[in-house]
C-alpha cells in the first residue's frame, strides 16, 4: 500500500498544492514544510486540492489546521477543495469547516480566492 503523498505546487495567484494518496504521520510533515515555505515566500492565497487524497489521519488533519492558522496569521486566505466524502465527513466531525473554507471543486476555490 503506498504511503507517500505526491504533491505539486503551482505558483500562481492563488497558489495551488495538489495532495494525493495519503496524508498521515509519514507524509504530513512534508506537506506542512512545503506549504509553510510557500507562505514564508509570500504566498497569501493557498488552495490544497485534495481530489486525489484517499486517506487522512489525525496527523494529516492537524497539519491542515496548522497550515490554515499559519496563513491566517500571515493575513492570507486558505481553502481546501475536492474532498472525498469520507474525508469531508471527518472535516465536519472535527468542526474544521467552521474555520477552513471547503470548496467542492478546484475551479470554485480558485474563483473564490481570486477575488
């Protein structure tokens, strides 16, 4: 079973990072470091596209929360899109949707953050 996350960062405005596979204790630190570097480099609008993410653990959820808080502290906007139904349920159950904006599709997220 693959445990690696394949990610790519598309430098644009807003910035998009594709998250694929698993976001767990093995991969979450990599994603966290990459997004924090983007924020430190000046990114102020970020979308995590999770359309190909099929598993998320507590460590992955913590990472997304950490990233949302870091972007908020930097005065930017952070959103997640393309969540699979079971991951969407986890977000809702943890109360994340109260402070992390979730969009159905990448195009919806880009349109909203481009404003």
